[in-house]
């Protein structure tokens, strides 16, 4: 899906280490640094999450020309960045952690700045989007008159989800959903009197619905989920239980998922429930800190073993294997990655005539772990499932094309109608499928869960299918 994220980018730096002694200079702990991780924050995090889900993401923002911006460039790999000059240094937030406990945070360059500029390309990215997420972090991009005009026009034709900021701009009229947290909603709405948390969220949501002229307001209330307010009334959206060590990034995950589900055509209550569930799962998996790339890492033998295993990618002539459980490269790769402490991801399908929907699903799957093994239906299997004249492309060529994608590490070809035997041999930690259904509904769910794995779905990309591509090619021929 073609997603445009509009908002302010920050650089987040995590300094992780251990502390076993006090400094002789002052009664403070001495942190032995294990690694330093840098990641895109703010709208950059929102864009990164959507890109990892397999979407085509364009980020409309402001970027400086400094060291922080160079780190952001590396962290935003996979995102198309269109930027106006912000005339200020890159805002940087540095967190020092001992284990999972945050000790202190340093903020640099976070003072108010002049409104960033806007280019024709930035406006065009808003105009051409299938869905828009505004991740306002108070650095001025949403104050630009040209950006606001483009967003206002877009709100009448595509879903626009606006995640506001206390120092940011008022959402343009007509946005599909605004997603403030409770503290932000109370600061914006200034309701009279005091109420219990859920009641306060309802009151603030109703006021903001009118003040902002939104179609809906979704006020997030932490572990209690969210309160959804629209013209039809109020609905509480509970959050699944999750162990939360770091809440950073929850709002970006929720708002991004909500935008995608609305663009896929889900009704607002269902889209809201799935977005809340996505945010809970994201936090349960470590939140934003789990996404950062590490530098200066500890180089213990175990760490070196894992790095060499995870980074190795089989060549096409050695990454294809036939049949499960035969010591194949795909099965062996899964065994090696798991033995080194990595996460094995697998997916399956016919992949007859690769298209953009396949590529996005596979990229999203690979982002969830340390290797991706594709279970590929053989020619006979495809023929039984699809009928003649399928497959259009032979199993050997389909496998080679899959391995040409950077996100695919190995291919296992199976001859049965379903991939269960191959799944049993690979024993993935995560089994991924594309589609608009719940992971528990997948026929493979019980098998994968039997060894502690989980099933995950990524959004389906409408208008992108093998059948549609084959029909188009037939007309050309």
C-alpha cells in the first residue's frame, strides 16, 4: 500500500549496559556500556514500522545537514524521504539503560524551531497517497501552509489518521481519526471538572470531535486500551494484556496500524480494536528499543556465532531444497539460526508471477526475525490447487526469483497440497501469511503453536494478485 507519513523526525539513541559498582567521584552508578543503538524516532519511527510491514512508505518531513541526520539516513533505509530544510539541528533523545531500567535521558536540539520548508515533491506525495498518517512531534512540519492545504484536500478522499502533539498544530478538518493519548486530549480539550480516567477520556474525546471537526477521536489510555468517540457514540476498546518494559513507540504503532486497517476498508470499531492489539503486541515484543541497530556491540563468542549465522544468505544454487526433513538448506538454516538464539520466520504459497504484493509481504515477514524460509508449492501442487494452465512459471524459476529478493534466505519446495510437513521440519518461531483475518484462524496455527511459535498476518494488498497480473499479460499477448 502507498502510505505517506507526514511529521517530525527525531534521532533516538539507546545506551545499554550494566552497573555493578559506584563511581569513586560521586555516589552514582558506573555504567559499563554493552552497545549503543540508534533509531529513527517520531515520524521516522512511524514510517519505519510501516515500511517493515511491507508498505511503500514516503516520509514528508524536515531534515538537517548534520551528524544526526546522517544517522537518520541509515535508520530510515527502506523509506523514501522528502524533506524541507528545518533550519535547526537534528533533535536527539539519548536514553541510558541498565538492563531494562532507564536511568536518565538527555535531550539535545529539542527547542522550538522555525517552520520547515515544503517542496512540490512533498505536496505530490500527499496528493498521491492511498492513506496518510500524520505523526506530529511539534517541530513545525504540520504548521507549513502548503502541507496543511494538501492534507486538508487529501482528507476528503483518503483516510487520514492524525497523531497530535501538545506543541504541534491543530489537525485539519475532516481527518478520519485523531489519536491523542489521555494527557494530550485533556491538554487540548480542557474539560471542566475532574473525572475517572475513562470518563475523562470520553469527555475530552467529545470536545475534540467538535473542536477539530474530525470524523472520530480515539483517546488512548495506556494498558486500558482506548476510548473511541465518533458521531454515533462512545466505545471502549480494551487492550490485550502485555508485559511492558518500555512504552516508547506505542502511539506510532497504534496510529500506523489504524491507518492501514481503515485503508483496507475495515469498519472503524474493528480497525480500532486491531490497532490496539497491534500496539500491545509491539510493546510486549520490546517496543521501539527492539528495532534499533547496534554499534559497538559486545563481541562474545555467542554474539559472533549469531551474527555470522544471521547474516549468511544462501546463493540461489544452494538455497533451494525439495521436500521436508531431508537435511535441506532451508531446514538446516532454520536449525542454525535457532541454535544461535535467533528467530526463524517462515511463510508459504505458490508465488506464481511475483508481484508487488508478494514483495511487500515477504519484506514484512523478514523484518520479524533473523531469517526467512519460504515454503513453495511444487508445480504439481499448484496444478492441483489452481488447475490448468497454472503454474505459469516453473518451480525452479519461482524459487530462483524468490531467492533473488534480499529478504528471502531459503526456499523449501513441497509437493503436498498444504505446507504442514515442511512447517514441522522448519519449526518456525513465526509463521506469516498475508490477509485480512485473525492469526488464530489460520489452518497452520495449531501446529505452529504446538512448539511455542505464533502465527502473524500482514495486511493484504488489494488489486495486486497473480490472477490479475496473468489476465493483464494475456491482453497484452
